[in-house]
């Protein structure tokens, strides 16, 4: 893995970056994220701060990253600005404290926002690769994300050449950037398997300031064990989709699936694979996680188009050892393509995402706790939900040992409006909201999805807020949230304790 470019230590590479500059880092989840250079940059920031000098940078990535990037830079207080998505606890605390400016953004929008110049200049691209040619051809590693745009738009480039990922990943990627308006053409992808671009990103060699040799695993953590609740949610989603096939509302050979990331998403995908009535399917999604690898091996998933391989260490090893099996069954694309609204709509993708809370009319909050504390960000869920053939949101009916109901009168922050949300699933059942007015939606969501401990309380809210096309009470709609904030529990709310003059 000899490099035709100047080989630097991570510290030497970090020394080239100046205070106030903007950096586009590779990574979509921790998969393919830069590791050595951001760690060295964090160390440099700490030394600068100890010397009484300012040192912070703007950080752009494809999505979330690992602890060597977001975690280390946040700990060093080295981030001034962050977009479009994150999941690090330390960085989250700084965002919510207002010490880091965070712009939450639909992931499909980030690359074009960079190209349009809306996010300011991009001084550096710091990207992990598994191979590089003398002519500036870069073979990315386990994610694509926004790396092609960062590489093409940045003033200068630093490459982490990671021998942990073999050069024979060449051919797994399909790199394509659309033209910008007014010369943009349609994207010629008509099935999940279609290729439209190049297996490598080619940049002018003069832009590459140096290469850092690394040997580092992706920092993807394993998923939690499936439990009774996540299993039941998965079964409810699976059974619903089978019923839609039987009803003729889905084709018998099915449609491509998109799935979010996490324990619930993993359980849903596993349940789909285990359901004997579910046909083998393809995926057109952002992230391939452990369950998809198992489904590909079992030929329950026939093909997966994705942006990143977010695999536990054990599954990552299995993937690498059987790369020739997976090569014809998988493709890695930029997030601008995996999440592109035109393609999602045209391919008829079924979207499956998770929520923090859902109100009784179908509005979804996926980003903020109690309306103000950012968790991670909207990610790609909006890219898919608004354009999906069928949009599904799932979550457990309660959190915090039953003290929080995830089905509420009004979400405290809206990411996906009732106009985009079609199906809601909890461990208690499924609410099909298609073609339902607000009163019908509320009945379905309370009866089918709310926890039994909260149903009477939610129906009482509907009784008190009975006026209007959408039966909403301005004074009572956030009373459950206020109760949790005041006493740490949403249960057994006495509505008469709250002022509600509009219901008199």
C-alpha cells in the first residue's frame, strides 16, 4: 500500500489545518470515518488552548461519526460549527449548551449545499481510503457519504490510507455527482442494482497535501439484543406488510426497503427475514447494518444499495472474509444518490424509521427531547418519508419505565408532519393513517399504538379538546410534557389541574 504522495504522520497532517477553517470529513455513521487525523487535531487543539490560543474548526461529515472524530474533537472543545447529523454524547451536550453551532439538515441536501457555497468555504477534505493511485484516483473504504463532494470542492486534501480495509473493495462503490441547476438531468437509476458512476473518485493530484498511513477498525458498535418489545414491533411491521401484499396494495414481488439505524430497525429487518410469507426483497437505503448482512447470506435480501456499511466488529470481519460473495449483491453510493427524493419516489421505496414521539394526529418528532434538547438530528428520515411509496414510523409505546408516553396529544417538536406519516407501529399494534381525518387518526393511534396505561388519559384529552377539524387544545396540548418536566411522570394526569378555557 505504498503511496505516491508525501507520507505524513497524523500530527504533521493536523499541523497543516488552521484555526477557523472548515473541514469535510469522511464518514457516514462511524463507517469509513477519518480517525487518525481528527484525533491528532484534537490533541493540537488541547495544546493550543493550554497555551491560551484559540483553536476551533467547522466540521462537516456525511452523518454521524465515531469517537475518534466527533468524540475527540468535542472533548477538546475544538468544534465551532457542526452539520448535518451527530450522535456523540459530549458533542450533543455542547450543542444543547449553545457552545457549538449545529445545523440539522436533511442528509440528501448536504452535498449540494456545499457545492452551492451555502455553508461557506471548504478548506480541507480529510477522507479515509483503502487505495490511491498516482493519478489521484481514490478508492473509498466502508462508506461514501459526502466524500466525493468534499474531495471535489475542498481547497486541499488529506488522505488516511487504512490498510485495515483491503484494496479489493475496488468495485463496490458507484460514485456519481449530479450536475447543478440549471443543467441537472434526471438520475438514470431504475432499479436498486443500476450503476451510473465510477468505482473511484478522481481528484487533481496537486490537491493532495499528504497521506497518513493507518491500520484502524471502524468504530461501529454492536447492536443491543432483541427483546420482547423490539421483537413485537418487528413482527407488527412484518405482518402489516404481508397483509398489504394480500390486500393488493403492495405488489407480490414487493418493493425496495429503506431502514433507519439502531436496535428497533435491526429487529424489524430480522422479523421481515423470518416471516415466511414475506417475499425476498431488495434494499435502497442509507445504511446496511448487521441484520442485512445475515439477510443477504440467507438470500432473504437479494440486493442492497447503501451509503455505508455500519457493521459490528464481528460482522465486519465476516463481510471482509466473504467479500466476493457480497460484491455482486451490494453497492455503495453517495448520500446525495441514496437519499435522492426523485429516486425514492420513482423506485417506490418503503421507508421504515423510528421516532422519539408521535402525536395523536400523526406528527412525528425524531430529533428533540421536550422540544428543545437535540438528540442526533433528522438524518435521512425526511428524505425518504416525504417521498416513500409507504412511510412507516415505529417506536416503543413508553420510555423511562412507563413514565413517558411516546404517543402524546401534540409533539413538542415537529420533524415529519401528519401529511407525510402514513403508518405508525408500536409493540401494541399498527395505526394505518392513510385516508383518515384527524378524528379518525386520533382514535386509531390511541386504540392501536398507545400503551394501555395512557389510553384513558389521551381519550380524555380528546374529549376536552373536541372543537375544530383537528381537535386540539392550546392550553392542554403540552400538559403531559409539562407534567414530566415538573414531576418526572406523564401518567395519571389530572386534566382539571390545567387551565383549558377553550374547552369550556
